[in-house]
C-alpha cells in the first residue's frame, strides 16, 4: 500500500459556469445523442446555476446520464492538438462498463457532480488500493462518461504525466465478478495499434485493477445531485 497522502490534489479545476457548459454540450451535439432538446439542457443548467448558493466554485460539472450518452459516442468529441479522441481497439465493450455500487448516480438524464478532483496525489496507487481510500474519505470515483464530460468542458485537465482513471465504472462478468480492467483517460503516444496519426490525441483506455501507474491519478467527486 502506498504511503498515505491526502486524497485531493493541489490542482483545483476551474470549470465554466453551468449555462456555459450547457452551450458547449449543445455545440457538440451531445443533447441530440441524449435525446434532449436544447431548451431542456439550457433549462436544467439555468435552474442549477440559480440554485448554487454563491455562484459555484468552479468545480461543479454538468453531466449526461451514461445511459443517454455512452462513452463510445462521447470519446470522439474530445479534441487535443486538433485530433479527435478515441476508444482503444481492445475495449470494444467500453459502454458495458457500468457504475459500481454506491455511486449514487441519479436516475435522470442530467445531473451535477460537485467538488471534482483529478487525484494527482494518488498517482502510483492501484485501483484496488485507491477505491477504499476514496470511500473512506466520503469521495466517489468518477464514471468513465463523467471523466469524458470533464475533459470536454476543460481540455487542460488532461495533461501528460497527469492523466486520470475513472474507476467508478467497472464491467461485471456473467458470474458476477468484476472484470480486471479499469477505465482511464490519457494522451496517446501514437504507438502500437493507436497509430502514429493519433499521437497526442485524447484516449479512452484501461489498466489492470492491481497495477500502479505513476502518471495516472484517480478522479473523484464530492457527490452527485440533481
């Protein structure tokens, strides 16, 4: 087990206001993927912004339920150096990675995540080590789709040597056991099956649940709400 360190990193995200996030999703066509109208998205964001006690602190994210907009549809909307995001070829089942127990995912097409953190200080922990540490501090790991939403709104959150895992999404086998893969977002080096043309592109991939990586933190949230 790594030396105990604070779960939250020193990097605090500064997200746009919720109505601005809504316009970004509309620009990308996410509302259409989700079967929502522009008016519905704007109305939700406007009401949520009005409900923020002090206008928000720049760490609240507007998200679409993964059942409405799956990872495979969202990943190509990511951009870095003009290159679209992608899901690795050996993760064709990315959309089957579902929320783990205890995430408190709202049963609604749109919801909010509060207190986002990239989890830099948990770099070089394994997913198996990180999950109980997050839960002990009343934090919830991000879902894969939530991680993509974050990068859509704030591309700079994905940095070389400071990328992140989204271990709130896991795949269950037919026998009920968890698949050993855990999803993550990072930046392609353009090697292997990625292809050289994808160098520096945003990438949805996976790592083994028992492995550690010095360049992957564990993205988490203080909670989800409507």
